[in-house]
């Protein structure tokens, strides 16, 4: 039985996770609703996530889903919109740029990018940590993955992607094309180089438009999601100073070669904090898929052609999965609790299965280093008289930013 709603109320737009979690508890895991001019099927909860992301993943089209969300485009597909074998081939080619061994080599450059921005906080009393994280995250993608140089080149990228300077988009495109030509003759090992060196099944090099489509996706998705999660993590730590002190104490002796381990495994407290921030504020709250075949999910027939939406935000707030789901509690991720393991696909802020975000490990390292260095250098306190709330869109972010008073910590 599929529950049906005539339309979605305001709560869907203002508090999506809580609303969809309630929808799941009242109506079950499959709910039909009108969204604008479309009829969609929400599949909610860990079992639904596993069904979409793993069990029946070949029946759910990313291209149809994201084309519905973004609108159809005439250019080449990218890692977000590719399906099936095409996606597997392209991801396999680009994956070495995101492998653990490569990320370890990035660590000194990541630290330099972060410190370059944090040093500007010293002369300011208040910063918007979301906007600051956007600058850092975009510079990291531009410089570490695409090989842009700090200074004029990264500034051009910020002008286009952060400040809406579309009149300079052709200049950035020309710059990236020059970088691609350089990497075809002088490999560097970054993501842009891997794309420049790639060959299709016929032995032909990827076209310039295809490479630029991948670069555009890395720049957009790679900075928006990381920046949102960084801002919310700092927000949570500002609200829980005892947790901030614990993070600060833990990372004081953290060597660069241990960053990767600390970022990815719940043995470190900072990793648990990041997972809890991901749970409470997933950067992508809902994700669409187009259904290509008739399937059944828990006795509900889902016909081909349906637009399906699954929700990390809803799953992350289900009381059947999480204890006091609205509460900040990093210890839920360690023994004896390990609540994220109660149900497979309970924590899906970075997706799951074969299509887990290719940049997940890199994002976790960036977040670990940004949070660690910000707390090491500064006392952070939420500025009063501001409305802090999530804005739900294709990606989610603080709707008005998150302003914090910053004060340099005494060292030595």
C-alpha cells in the first residue's frame, strides 16, 4: 500500500529531515506526493536506501533523476549524471586521484590552503564560517585536484563559482583547457591529469567538453557539500565547548601522516564528531532517481517512469535507528552502541554502495584538518542575534550563514 499526499506542506521546505522522518513513521516507507508539477515517490528509511543504492541500483537512473532536478542539459554527462557502465569506466579512471595513498600526498597542500585563509581571521572579530569554508573548499578542489595555481588562477575560479561572475566563465574555461593540454604532455597525477590522459573503449582521448564537465562537477559538488558540513561541524562544536576542547586536545599531537586515519575511522573523537555532523546536517538531504524498470519494494509496486526520492535527512532522524536522534551525541558511533551499524545504510550523507561519493575520503580529511586548525588557532563563539537554519535545495546549507566571533588563542 502506497500512502498518497495531495501536496507537500511548508514543513518540507523548512525542516525536511524531521518532516520526512515523521512521514515515514506515520505512513510507512513509501509515500506518493505532488512536488510542483511532478508526482514523486518517497522511499524512506535504511531499507529503502539499501534498495536504491545497492540491491536494485541498476533500475534507478541518476541521469533521469538529476535531469529532473537540474533540468536537461545538452553537454556531456558527468560523474553525477552518468549511469551503468559509462559511470563505472569514468569513475575507475578518476578514482586514483581520490585514493588514500594520493590523499596522503595532498595533506601538506591542504594544510597550506587552510592556513592561508585562517590567517585572515586574525584581523577580524567576526567571520561567517560557512562563507569561509566555501573559499577554502573551492580553493582545495581548484588547486589540489585541478592544478590551478594560488593567486590569480584560484581567484578566477572563486569569481565564477562563488561570486557569480559569469562574464569571466570563458576565461576560466580557457585556463582549464590550457591545463588539460599541458597535462596531456606532462602528467601530474591529479584528477585533471587523469581525465586528460584518459582513453575511451576505441582508444580515443576524452573530448575537451567531457573533461570540463567532470571538472565543473568536482568544483560545484566538491566545495558546496564540504563547506556546508564544515560550517555545521563548527556550529555544533561552538554549542558544545566540552566537545570542542576534546577535539582540540586530540588533534594537538596529530601528525600529518595520521590525518587520514583520524578522519576516516571512529577510533578518533574528531571522526565521530564529523559523522554526527553528517547525520544531523547531511549536505544532500534528498536525492532523486528515475526508475527504469518496474520493481517491488516491500509489496509496493513501483512502476517504470516513476521519479523516486530517497532521503538521508529523514533516515538520520528516525528514532527506530538512532537514540534521541535530535541530540548531538558523537559517542553513538562507538562500542557498545555503534548505532550506525544497527541497520545497513543508516548513515548515507555521502551516499552508499557502488556510488558512494568518490570524494568522501578527501572531504573527511579536509574537514578534519579545517576543524582541527580552526580550533587550534581560535576560540569560536556564536554571534548573537542571528537566525541559523538549514536551507534545503539540491544541496543544503545554512540559509543565512553562521557568524562567529573569533579570538586568537594564546600559544606557548
